[in-house]
């Protein structure tokens, strides 16, 4: 069974989610505060972690910040519905996706499976090739590894898949909806900025081109394009 770490101080919700996850083939461990959540996440025993933003001792955003200092474990954030600030900050710090609360167990499971699916068995055509290479970037989709100018490029699972989709179509515009479906595993929702935030993070991790521009260009009204040399 896939091991899931559920970090939330709502004991009633955690108990309900743990039971539902068990019925769906997951083995869930629950902890009720951010400090304990960080310690558990860093044990390496879990395939994915779910962090609630509002928690005692250490909130979910700070917990994620600590986790990302040492681990690339996939992380799904639980955010208050309509709270765009926590949502965007979480994505900027390396969360793979978010689910607004209150959420249905079915939606949570769908998001977990989408993240784990692209982490374990990437679905993009490039995943079946040995290597992708554009400019200073080299990617090995089957191994989920990347290098920039010969140095390891540290990416979250979502960032890796998003970059893979863009590089596979280098020189062509990829719509935000396509990026959302392939990298996040869901259609792009209205006012959803997740793709934009992940692209912004990628731009910070990739050095600019010789002319100072980003390798990932915005094509207004259409989407994003990874520029060929």
C-alpha cells in the first residue's frame, strides 16, 4: 500500500480521511502539528505528504519550507477556500498542488493519485525516450533527473513534469490548460494561477539566455513556450 502522511490538527477530519484513504489502497499516518509533520516527512517512509496550512506549533507553510530544505517528497497542501495568498506561497515554496478546504475525500484521493502517477510513471511521450536536451538543459524523464549546464537541477515532481512537457514541445506554444492537465492532472480552473506560479519557479531555477531573456517565454493569450537556441 502507498504510504501517505496526513498532517492536520482537525482530528475528526483526519480520522475520516484516514479511513477513506485505507479503502482506496493507501496507508495513512496522521499527525496533528507541523513540528511532528516535518519530522515524519523527513523519515523517508512516505510516498507523499498532505499538509494543512493552519496548524499549531508550526503552520503548514513553514513546515513545507523546512521539508523542502532536505527533501523532495511530493507535498499536497490543504488551504482555506479562497485563500490565494497561502496557496500561492505554498506553490512558490515547492508544493506540488493544493486542495481547498473543505474538500471531499474523493477529490483528495484524485489529487494524490495524479501527483503519484506523474512521479512514478510519467505519462508524457518524452518519458519513453532516453533523454531530452535543449540548450544547457538535459532531462532523463524515465529517471526523473535533470541537469542544467552539467549541474543537477533540483525540481519538485510537478516542476519536472511541467518542464518536460514544455521541452518536449520546444519552439511551440503550449496552452495553460494543456500544462495543467499534463503537469497537475486536472483541467485548468478559472482564476487558477498554479501553472503560472510553477513556471515562475522554473524561471528562477534556470539561468537566463545570453540575451537576458528567460528560456520559458509567455505568449500572451496562448500559453508558454520553451525557446530553442
